[in-house]
């Protein structure tokens, strides 16, 4: 925002100009100790003639006298008011990488605001900062703010913002920007300014704004919070002008007010659509429920159990959140959809892929589509994401026709749906429904045994099997109030298949946008929230993910965030290993390995990265690489003790590919 | 969707194996190396144990004929490996390697799987 008021007299612009003049003067003045006149030595060269006129009285005083104390900025700083606004919303942390474009609000947060609510957390990369906020929300259910340098900082943050967008997670991103082209400092600050910094994230934020006054900021911030926290959740962005932050509150008669935040109620399904969905479900022979990000809270899990048991319907939990207890007999694998006559999809990110298969192995390398369900299967969708579709990024996936479509929040619609189903179940269907439950119990027990048999394969292998990795880990944490905060890479889904996940915080889902680099920061952010709740945080940390921005390890140590990171170090970008192999096969060419295990460009070896040393250098307790499965348990046990003492710990484990 | 039935695979395999012109004695040792060089480990793991990206290959691999036919003609998730990139000899060695892999322990005997 342009500076409208030149007061106070010594403003930032004049101050900087003064510094520049003084600096230039210093550069051409030879140093003279204690103001003494240089002595003329015998045989010395005659004094050189001055290249400029002697300084006049004013210049001499400016060069040699004690600088006059600069006048302080009068009045209340605008950024202090901004802190007042932020404090009304109970925001606990502000993970950020420091930057000049938000120096005023930074100063206000730590001095005027006392560095509490929010507390500034020092981050080494903006992607880490926003990733931490992402993970934090999934445990705490509350958003954080993250300050970013205009342009360059926000550019770093973009991948994490996109992940939050795809994962329906609220984060309030505030970008510093100096809009006033006529007065902002030239050079670096101008490289870091833009007309519209939010443009870069507009396609994957719910809303953004550029407030031009302090009252405008108050409204924008409360509005941003409200929008981001109304399901479907999502990130929002505010561009914060440097001038607006730095200048004092103007005494122009306007009394600044902070709007009161009142949460919006989540959108619920239309009554008629709920009744129709209930009719289909109640009369189905084999209804299946598929949930992705359905349970926003623990109550969502409870409601889904209630609906599933009422119908004795199998539940396929796609794992966007912990939707359904893995120990429940109605928990079913993805293949269960093939026998369904009614499929209820709850907050699915890709309904098409639930009922269709895509095999990346067709003629000329083009994939082949096939159906996974019977032709007359009825499809019901409750999905708030339909209210938040934008054009550019394709996270809305392929179009899938459904029979009942409710653009509504699933968790909020479930109570009405449960009641409607209860009313719609015909008396003559109750025995059949009960029988369905008995069959489900048997199928669940059999599936459990098959899973254990699969886990036993390569149990003693080195590199260590991913099943062994996760079960050695679980053995050391099972007595604690544990929370698996992230599982980056791919460990064949063993935690979800073998750990008794029952509570909402046992599993947080994945990145959303599949942007590699989410695991490390999100696990630190979630561990921060768990720390405050007294829970034990564990992550399965992949190698490729950690190398995107490993500086978040330092942030965890710096701020004493306890987290056990057990590494799934398969020494490669394994998803890409397989893609290049696939294309080589399609083209009938031998994949060139270049001395590594995977095709050139996909391995992270030669040299192998010593992640334990990396972590140790940033203040973590760490050990590795562990290659012997029989030694793994003891090392994890040591690490658990460290984490229980309040510090982060990392165990570097060489693993099978998946 | 093109699916090849197991019976169809067996018939095709018979032809493929006959067409190999008589197999040399397969080497499990060479097969272990070929298993890595040709990327089999990528989806199936270094011991052919499988995972979410590929089914288990060992222990007790498919008969060589069926195995060969599938590798050559797969229209499932695995792309086919033609002879130009994976020779019949290497394929037989890989199969020999898979045959050497021991049976997995009974999951009931593993305390960590019964916590």
C-alpha cells in the first residue's frame, strides 16, 4: 500500500536514504585514530593533494560526530494492531522463515505480542513451514499462520500450499510484499515485490486478499480464518503490505475494530437426497461404504461405525484420514467394491478410480480402463469438495456419474443419514442384514490371516522388509498413546494393515497432492500438536522425502519437538524407478542402470546418504544405517526412550523397496 | 480389458519354452544378479516377497512355463519383458533363483505379528 502520510518525519524511506549518504561518505574518508591529525614523517612522500574540497562544517560533523539519535516512530505500530487481530483467533504457532518484507509484523509478534499465541517457530524453508502447519492441523484441528517473504518465500511455499489444498487442510499463509514502487527500497526488496503475490497460489487456495488498510486487514484476517475453517477446509492467503505493517495507526478518527469470529456450520446434504440415499442403502443386498477424508474428527469415526453397523456394510477406508477402525470386522479391502450393488462414497478424492481400474500397460504405452463394479451398481456421493472446484489444477480427477450426488460435508451429513437409514430399513430385511454381518466377521478374520502370512515373507531379509520395519517399530510404541503422524514413501501400507488403528489420531493420511517432501515437515508439525496433548509421535520417514528440505529436522530440535522418525531408506525414488522401467519395457530397451540398482536418475546411492549423521548434525539423537533385522528392535527401543525424554530421534534403516 | 487366462498362459508357455531351443541348466546364482539387473526387485522385493506394487513370486514360484508366458505377454500391471531385453536364459536363471528362496516362517511363530 502506498504511504499516504509522510509522517513521522524520519520515516523508513528517509532513514534509508540517510544511511546511504552516510555510507558513501564513510567509504571515501580515510580512517583516523581518535581523530588525531596524521603525523608527517621524515622522507615521506609529500602529502597527496586532496581529490575533493575539504568538508564543510556540516559534512565534517556528519562524518565525525556521534550520530544524533533518530526520532522513534510515533504512535501505535500498524503491525501491533495486526497482532491484536491474530490473537483473537487462538492461533498457537507461526512456523516461518524470517524475511524483510514482514519484518514489522515479525517484530510485533515477538516483542509486542510476547511471542505467545502465536509463538514464532524458526523454519529453514517456507515449504517446511507450511508443511508443518499442514501436519499440525491434522492433530490439533486448528490452523496455524505462516509468514512468507513476498514472491521468493511464497514460491518456496507453493508445493506445501498445493498439498494442503488437495488434502483439504486450512493453513493461513501471509506473504509480505512492498507494493509502493515509488518508495520501496530498490534492489533486493524490489526483486521480492510483485503487483499480486497471491496470484501464484490463487488456483489452489480457497480465498486470498490484499488488505489496503488496518481495518481492511482485520476483516480480511477474520474472513480468511472463517473461510479456511468452513468445510471443505482449505488454505487461504493474505498479502501483507510492508508499508501497512510499518506505519503507525493513523489518527484519522476511525476507530479500529476486530470482527468477532463465529464459525460457519458445515454444509449438510439436502433432505430429499439423504432420504433417497437411505432408501438405496437400506434395500441393498451388498452395500459398501468407501471413505477417503470423511472423518474430520473422532466423532466422524464414531458416526461411520454407527452407519456401517446399522447396515452391516463393509467399509473401505482409503486412508485420506483415519475414518474407520482397522480392527473392526466391517473393515474391507478395496476389492470389496466388486460385489457391491450400492456404493456410498464419502469425501472421495477420486470416485472414478473407486469403480474403475486403470492399467498402465496398454498398446503403445497408453493405459487401459476397466470397470471394477457390476453394471447396475448404484452410486451415492457425499462430497464437500464439489463446492470447491477450480479449473486449472486437475485434482478433481475424472468425471464419474453418480445416482445421488450431495455436495455436502460427509461428517455433518452422517447423523441425518443414519436416522434416515434406520427409518428406511424394512422389517423383512433385518435378518438378511444381520446375516451379512456374520459373513463379514468370517471374511475379516480370514483376511487378517492372509495379511500376516504376507508380512512373514522375507521376514529375515536384509535390506529389512517393510513389514518387519513397521512391526519392530510398533513393538516399541504399542504401550504408549501413539500417533503415526506420517508414512512417506511406500511401505506396502503395512501400518494400516497391521497396526490396531482405532483412534482418529492414529493415522493422519498422506500429503494430498502427492508432492514429495510432505512427510518430514508434516510429521514435525503433527508432533508439535501431539507434544501439547501428551502423545507419542512416530513417523515412517522415507529417504527421498527427507532430502527435499531436511532443515525441518533442525526446527524440531530447536523447538524441542519429540518425534521418532524410523526411516524407510530404500535408497531411491522408487515410484520413478518403476516408471522408467515401465517405459523401457514399452520401448523394448534395457533400462540403463549406470552402476546403481535402479535406472539412471532414480537412485539415491553412490554415495549413500548418511541420514543419521544428517539428523545428528541438526541436534537429533540418531543411529544407523541398520541393515540387520535382528538389531532393529533394540535401536528403536533406545530411540523411543530419547523421544520420551522430549527430544527427536531418527533411526536410519535400509529397507526393501516397498 | 485383455486378460489372459491361466490355461491360455500355459498353452502359450509351452510354445515359448519349446521355442527356446532347449534350455541350458539354469543358474540360481546368475538369476539372483539378473533379478536385480532387470528390475524384478522393484515391484516384487529382493526376495520376491511382493508388496502393494507386485504379487509375491517366491517361495514356490509359478511353474517355469507359466512364469515365462506371463513375463512375455503380461497385460496386467507389469509391462511385458520381450526377449530383446530379457533373454530366455536370464529368465530361466531368475526362475531358478526364485526356486531357491526358502519358505516364510509361520506367522504364528513370529511374536511381532501376534502383538
